[in-house]
């Protein structure tokens, strides 16, 4: 007998491979196997495809016996397709809810930087999902079903819809979240001059990252790089490896579904101990740390503070690590920590702001690529082309001076010297050009890298909020119950957008000012070199 399910909420298909379903409709399921928060089946109109698993409850047929034999009794069983289950991935049990946990032994063992990035439930970034995503559905017999199989692929938009499920947004909106929230875990959103924003950090701090040092273990058999971190609110240095940053990143992504956790510098399989790579990684970590410490929420969460303050006490470190991995305030429960303003939001205005921000981030993302391409090309020209051309001119002047020296007239000695110095000056200017990108252009590229990560995070963050708005629209009967919880998600999303804009203005203003100062200094150095050459001609008169 075909497996049936009753539809709990309206769903309108938006992508190829999806089908629309209506509240109270009975649909046929092709399989109970869930695909990234989706089920596949056929609606009452004979359309086959995907729909959200959490939008239906399965109607099961149970066989019961009586004195005369057996009969079928139909009962409805609510499936457990809550937001947390898709978050765990395919076939995962409750023990696998927290990703990248590992054991304490795994933590102590050497994690080679060339190993794959730790799996993270990355609904909020471009990193791979926790489990492989199937690109097609299990085969079935009929041609209609095979047609659905070929079209129902899991692409970016399809996964983004399930972000609302995996982030816990849907479960929270439906009132399924339940956890005890301590006062210290509460996250306040306030109404600022320009709209909702995170409550200002009363105890701001920064953190420096020293040049890495090479360490060994197992009697020198394995090597790794260690970074010295010194937060200003403790002034006590702690040593951390890249794998520690990687672990922390995984915890933060899982903990904060509507906050843009900055991306870490990428791993590298080879050349991990080369100076250029280490220098670039350190700069990337400095940007990462600056964005962490300047975020009112991320800077003071328990796991980040543990990362910054727990020293060489191995026992204390493991206790903090286990506590973070058993954090209950993840997924749907995260939204319970948000304390919003008492003023309700106009959901139409919220939707308009979100759409405006989507347009902004799309355009910013496109133009970051343009800027990065332009400055990289210009930098290459400075390092090779400009240097080569200036050196060519310099060498030609020096050759001219050598020709003049053949005259051996006393009154031409000063001129010969001046022309030769002019040639040397041009060669030096060529070196100036080759060195300059490291002083200014590379720093802009580093800034663009951190913002490319943020821009990759926001589509899924926005989709959590839009999923909440869609749910309110699709369930008018429950609008009174859903509206307040939708407000909480909207407040948090708008606060994060506000923080992004403030940080963006701060960073780009500061970096562009620094860039122009470096350019002024650069050309002043060239001018000074040319003035020195000119002075030699004057001295000879």
C-alpha cells in the first residue's frame, strides 16, 4: 500500500523539481527517506517532485488483530521531521547533532593542516554540507517518476530553502523550541537611530596575533605552527594552532544561525611552513579576529572567550571544549536567547529592507570581483612590468654615462656622474614599484577576502528570515502565534545587517585612507629620489 501523508501547511514551489502542496491535502510519498529536509512524492493533481518534510505528517496503516482475524486500522503518526533532524544530515542519530566534536583524544592528536576542513553544518557559508548531498532521487518504476527523478536535483536554491529548516528557524517559529536560557546567554536587540541593532558592547577589547612559531611533538616527528594570541582584556598570551581556530569556527556557525561568522583563511595542502603562506595566513587571521572582537554578540559568547582565555591547563581546555560541543542553545533554541525591543515590526517594511539588502550584497559581491581583478592585475604590472621598464631606462642612462666617460675631459666628469646616478635612481624606482603592492594593494585584497566570506554567508541568513515571513503569510490562522516569533527572527536579522554595514564603513574607510597615505608616501619617495638626482646636476655647475 502506498504511503500517504497529510499536508500541514501550504507550500508553493519555486524551483524545478518541487511541487506545490496545500493544507489538508493528502499526498503520496515515494519514500520515507529524507533528502536534506525534503521528501519526494505526488500531490493530488498527479504532479511528482519534492516538498518540505516538515510540512507533512505521515498517515501510517497499522495491522491489528481481532477474534475473527485481522483488519487494517488507519492511524496518523506525526513524523519527527523537526528542524533538528535535517540539521543532522542523512540517517544521523541524536548523537551526531553537534558536528566536528571528535573525542578528547582526537583533539590531542596532531591535526595536519593538509587534512580536509572539519565538517561544519554550514547553512551560513559556502563550505560543504555535513553530509554529501544527493543530486538525484532513488529510482522508481513509472516513467512519470523517472521524469521527476531527472528534474529533482538539489541545487543552491533548493538547499537554501532547507536552510530555514536546518537553522532551526522553522521549529522556533512553530513553537517547538525549548531550553533554559540564563541571563548571561541573552542577546539584546535595541532600536537604534537607523533601526534594530545589537546592544552596544559595554566591554570592548581587541586581540593581537604574533608571528607563528614552529613547534614539534612526538620527538620531532610532527611539526605545526603556533600563534600567540593576546587579548587586551586579560593581557595574557595563549597559544593556538590553526586547527583550534577551525574548531572554534565550527562551533560558532552552529551556535549563531543568523550571524555572519567571518570565514577563516583557507587551508593549504603544500608549503604550509613557507614564509609567504604563513604571512598571508596570519594577516587573514588578524582580519578574522578583528571582526570577531568587534561583534557585540560573538566577542562575548562563552566558546570564544574560552578560546581566548584558557591557557595551558589541559583539563580546563577539555572541559570548555566539551561544554561547547554540548551546547543546547543551538538551532531553534538559539532564537530563544534573543531579547527584542517591545515595539513590533511592520513585516512588509522588513521584507522591503531585506530585498534591498539582497540587491546591495549582490552588487557588492560582483564589484568586489572587479576590484580584486583590477588591483591584482595592477600589482602584477608593478612587480614585473613597471620594474622592468624603469630598470631598462635606468640601464640606458648608465650606458650613456659610460659612453661619455670615453671623452675623458675633466669638465664632463660631473655630468657623467649625474647621468649615471640618474640611471641608478630609475633602477631604484623600479624596485620601489615592485615592492609597493605589498604595502597597499595586497592589504585591500585581504580586506576583500574577509568580505567575500561575509557575502557568502548572507544568502542563507536572509533565507532564514524570509522563510519566517513566508510561513506567517502561508498560515493566516496561526498568524497571531507566529507573528511574535517572526518578529524575533526579523529583529536579529536586521541587527546583523546593521552591524555588517557599520563594520563595512569602518573597514573600508580605514583601509582606503591607509592606501592613499601609502600611495602619497610612495610617490613622495620617488620624488625625493628624482630630486636627489637633480641636485647632482646643480652641484656640478
